[in-house]
């Protein structure tokens, strides 16, 4: 996964708690400045659900929210740590002060 | 505008549409026409990745991989047959013929590995037969009509060119319809009549099909581009076979990403 990968963005949006599709995209817009297209957003949700990184909450009607599974939380944390490691190393080499 | 969005959402696979369709439609309607290219890309993406469609069980995903495998194998067979029959004058030589025979053998092995097995019951056999008759009636009748016409003593040289073209077109339409309809038999019969192979066997089958389509595609494309002049149809068929290889590679990656069954 990469920082701008739709699946990573969806997992990040869900890190705070369960959201439905529209709210996930709003959270992604706050994070990146633009919304994902509907094909990208729901394609990412379908993939994440098939990998059991997210799961739907029961009994919420048509707008069923989804949440991270423990496995999803673990994968997100691992990916973000790897990204942070690369970002920190790159910024240090550029001479950017991280403090 | 909402009519277009709704029509596009209808193009998604049923399993995806039932789970996410109304939400995709709401999002597309809100975003307007600018979202349509992304929506179309998403539809193509989903059709190429049946493993990630919402499923009730791992077995349902395996059935989809099996159907995808059969579809790829038949499409590869169709393209290979088209190259052999219609892509003249592709230069022929013993090595290329040997490679293409090898690809056909690999395709047959791949089909044997990925094909769902009928359940050993009379009910399953009747269901399967019923679906086969329903799905294959039209291409079988069309193909048989072409064969009867060609063997009825009609002189091809004395026939008007339009009749010859129509007969050739009808033959390829019959083969194409058969290629489309055979996988639809397996999607129609469902779990009551057929059992998908296990994950290991499916993986081996998809790898075999990928190898067959890659070898065949590279051979036909190479001959079409480097032979005596550029052969457009041959090059298109070679590229098509290589695209099928990419589809197999995507399916293998999707299978690898699936968590183990609980």
C-alpha cells in the first residue's frame, strides 16, 4: 500500500471509529483535499472487506457503517509505521528539521 | 444525470451492486458527470477481480475464480483459433506450430484444474444438463446451420461475396456465443450442482492458464510484428492473449491477499 492508495486512505478514515461510505469520503477529503471517485471508494471498500480488514455493523439500514477489524487496525498501523519510517529518513536526508 | 449514474451502476456485477450499488449511485449523483470515468474504471476493475466481490463464504469466491478461469481459457482458445483461421498470411513454421500446440495442451490442463466438478447426484446432472441446453441452444443451432450449409454442396466461388461473409460471420458468432455461454452455465447452476476445486488446485490452474496465454500471446505477437510485414489482426490477437495473462495475474494476486479460512 502507498500513502495515496485508496485502501490506505479508507483505513485511515476509519481509524477514529465506524463510518458509512459518504462520511468516509468526507474524512478523506479533509485528509487529502479531494474526494475519491465512487469507483475508487467502493472498490477499495469491497477489497478491504474481502481481506477482512473492515466489517459492516449490523442493523443500520441502507447506509450500513463499516469499522476496522483488529486485523485491519494491525495492518494499518504496520503500513503507517513503514510510511513514517521512509518519510522521516527522506526528510532527514533533505535536511528538513522534523522538530 | 441521475439516469446515467443509475445505468452505469447497473453494469457492476450483481454481488457488488447488491452490497454497494445504492451508495455508489448516491456518491456518483453527488459528484456529477466528472465521476463517470472513475465509475466506468471501477466497473471494469470489479469485473476483472471477482475474488473481491462480496461473498457469503470462501467457497463462493472459489466458484468465482473457477468461472473466471474457464472464461479466460475459452477466450484464449477463441483468440488462438481466430489467429489460426483468420490471421493469414501469418508466416508458419514448425517451431511456432509446436509452441501453439503446447499452449493448447496447457489450456486443456488449466481447464481440467479450474473446472468445477458436478456433484455425483441425479438432480445435479439434470440441473447441469438443463442449464447447458438453455445456454448453448442458440450457438449450437447457429453453428450447425453453418456446417449444414457449407456441406450442402453450395459452391463458395460461385456464391455472392455477401453470402460468404455472412456464413463466416455466423460461424464466428456461434463460436463467440459458445465461449460466452459456457461460463454462464456454471454461474447459473450454483452450489447445488457443482463444487469448485480447492484453493491449491485453483492456483495451479490459473498459473497454467497464465502460462498458456502468455506463451501464445508472445508467440503470435512476435510473429505478427517481426514476420513478413505487420499483421494487424495477428498483433491484436497476441495483445489480447497477453491481456488475459494480466487478468490471470490479477486473480492470483487477489487470491494471495485473501485471509485463510477460519
